[in-house]
C-alpha cells in the first residue's frame, strides 16, 4: 500500500506522525528577536491542529541577519530560553518541532510588510548595515540609493563567523528541544546570495564556479550537522530557481546538481521553494502546486527526500503528491494561516486517523 499524507514518515530515528508540515511563515512580531505569546499561539495552534512538523519562521542566527527589526532570533541563550516553552508545547501535542535557521544577508534591515516593507537605511532608526556575497545592496523597487541599507561584502574571516553563528544557533536549538534544524538557503537571503550568479560576483573560493558558489551552504550544513545528533534530521530550504531566464542565474538543473552535495554534507531532506533573489523575477502561473515540479525534479534526479510547497490547499491534492511519489512532505503556508486545524479536517476528508487534542474531541467529525 503506498504512503499517504497521513502515513508516518521517519528520517534517521525521528518519526513524524504525518506528512503535513507547517511551512516557515514570518510573523514580524518579535521584540528584539525574542519570541512571545504570539509565537506560542501561532505555533502551538498548528501543533494542536494536527501538523506533523511545526517549523518556526526564519529565525536569525545573528542580529544583522534579521529581515526586519521585528523578526525572530536565536543568537543568544536568552533568545533560546524565550522559545523553549513553545517548543515544549508543540512537542506535547504530538507534532515534531523544527526551527528554520536563517540569515537575511542583503535583504535585511527592512520594515515589516504591514509598514510597507521598505528598506531601512543604515543611518535611520532601527536600520543597520547588511552583508552579502557582494557589496551591492538589494535593488528595492522604487527606492533611491540613499534609501537603501548599505551592504558590505563578507571577507573570509567574516564568512567563518557566519558559519559559527549557524552552528551556535543549532546548538541552542538542540538544547531547548527542537527535533529538526532547517538551514534557510532560499528566497534571496544570504546563503542563496552566495549560490546565485545574479548576486555572487566574487572571485575568491566562494565565487565564480558552481563548486565555489555552493561552498558556503555546504559548509553551513556541515557545521549544523556536526552539532546536531545523529538520530535527528537536518533540512535545507532552497529556491530551486531564480525565475530569471533572461540572465545567468540559478535554475532547476543547478538545484538537482546541488541536492546530493547537500545530502553528502549532512542534509536529510530538501525543502523546495523558489525565487526571491531579485525583483525582476518572472513567476510562473501560481495555481495549485505550481512549485511541485521543482521538488519532483530533485526527488527523481537525486533520490533525496523532499518537501513540496506552492499553493497547495486541497487535502486530495496533498495526499496525491505523497501517494504518487512526488514529495515526501507537503508544506503548507498561507493555507495554514487561514486554517490552523487543516490537518484534522483533511484527515476526516481522506478517511484517515488523526489524534485530536482531548479538549477538542467533542468537535470531531463522528
């Protein structure tokens, strides 16, 4: 009998109760990087709602790695302590708690979307200098040069510090009970900035060739894997394509080539998304499952397990992705913002068993 959306899934010695993952979704609600009651309710309700994996939003490994001043962080023990009760609650509901470790690179120092999402120049309140593979700031549409946060090119020693920051953040995450560590190398953020020739204009060991441009993400994954226990999985989220066919850019063939290298570095699953490197990107039609073919290509080309994303809303669609071998996990973002208890309702629609919280069992579809 083929696997289904509500079949357990095991990576290393960690078993997920089903194949539904809460996709990392920025909340822009932290206070100087600290988690609070909003994060407890946001993540906790999705755990009570039946998700197999509950993944935090992009969680910065250092202060300058935040997308906005209101983004979550884990660059100190105090930040980890603020998240710890949330991790404990997520696990108590039967979900597997995961953390997405992130660094925004040159896409940092922006206002939250609710405040317009504009860049915050370095000399303005709450702004800071960003870092990248390049010294060219992110070209925010409509912003003049004096309205961008200055960007500096990371040198060799600074790159080592970034790698160390990811490793230290992983150690803190492990200490407070996270079961999955996901390295964020997608959506135009720092590690993606090194991967893509659109942003990587270096001529050192971290630029130029495919091997050099992929070096940093491989070294970060290796560093996280070194501190992460052998029985617990490491994920990597990538943008399978830059959606920039008019120039030399990162594409699906590159991603298929990268996936086994990430597995060799210690990754157990590739969380496959797309885009984000440049505002000129040309998105394909954004219908249901529009990014699934990217995950499928990586799974078929490399045999590395994958998570699929992209406009997935219907239980039968999500179930078919697993049953047909197109994905191993199905990550839902916006749909889970709308429907925190989507997995419980999906299980009913599919005739599958789901463990409802005892407090909610009067609401089951009997």
